[in-house]
């Protein structure tokens, strides 16, 4: 006859095996782990596409079913990453976890938090901080482009966040697709400061929105230009202080002076 202690030990053993399996899938480098991580990235991209299309399809009859299905995927991913982590508390303190929890709330309460739904696109920023995504880049020898990719994703995230904000607070009363395109057109014209006059936002709030969009947009464009055109640096974590970006021919870490042993690109 099984005792409660033996049942408890079995439950803990099952949980330990589950956490070990998830840890291997999320953080491993085996072929099976890479396939799992690639599928996870593809699902994330599909979720982000749903978030972008939300203003256009939110009046359809099947929207709530899709919304709750995406909520289930986001919740499952968050729970799995927590179980796969060696330090759950540390993971919960990270901004990417806060973003995912906020997105989950907007999915579970689509009506109550409708005016904040445009912030769901922050999932794109969260994905760009995923270690599994960049491990696939490294396998293809694209690690030097990591910083430029971050800059592009930051810019795209900002564009869609502002587009969603403008659509939600200035264009929602119009037709879905046409109004969303107008909001996107206004955002791109404002960020690039190419000049506009056919679509402007009314009132003081509209002018302040345009000002903030231009200031942040220009800074993101500058950051993108720096990432693309400045001299390439190698990514090699310093064993002493953890600094990752160094000159290709660096012998010592510029932050702490620790001796480095950076491998050549062909090694």
C-alpha cells in the first residue's frame, strides 16, 4: 500500500523530470532542442502577426476564440520557461517576463483592457531578447549582425506600438483596415520626418504624440545607423566582468583589464 510520503516523492520526481526535459528543450543545443526552439520561434512570429492584425480582425466573429487560443499559448510558454529556469524568481524579475504577463492579461481581458491592446506588439521586443533565437543566428555565422538586428527590431516594435496607439486613440471610429493604414502612414511619415499634411492628429494630444514619435524615432534611426556602420566588434564574454563586446584584436578587456583569449573567426 502506497504511503503519502511515497506519493509525494513520486510527484517530486515527476516534476523534476519535467523540469529537466523542459530545460533541455529550451536551453539545450541538441538537434531535438534546436527543432523545438525553431518551432517556438515560428509560433511566436505567428502570435506577433496576430497582434499586428488585431485592429483589422477584432470585429470578426472568431476573434475572441483566436484571442483566447493565443492566451493559452502565451500562458503555456510562460509556465514552461519558468519550470525550465534554474531561478524562477530571477526570471520573473526580468522585463521580458513582465511584458509577457501584461500581454497575457490583455488577452484574458480583451474588453476591459482594449485600449492597451496595442502594447501586445512588445512581444516582438521580448522575442528579440530570446537566447534560443540568437543561437540559430550563431549557427549560421550571423552573430556579428546581432546588434544591428536588435536595432531593427527595436525600430519595428516602436513603429507598431505608435501605430497601435494612434489607431486606438485617434482612428478607431473609422473602417478597420483603412484607418489602421492611415495610422501606420502617419507613424512612418512622422518617424522619418519626411513631411506630412494630409493626415495629422487633432488637438494638443495629437501634436504631443507627433513630437514624441519624432524624438524617439530619430534616436532609434541613429542607433540603427551606428549598429550597421560602426566598426564590427566580436561577442566574447569576459570571464572577469562579463563584458561581451570587444575589438576583434583585443588582448585585454577594456572594462576590467582581464586577459582575453578571443578565438579567430575560423577557429
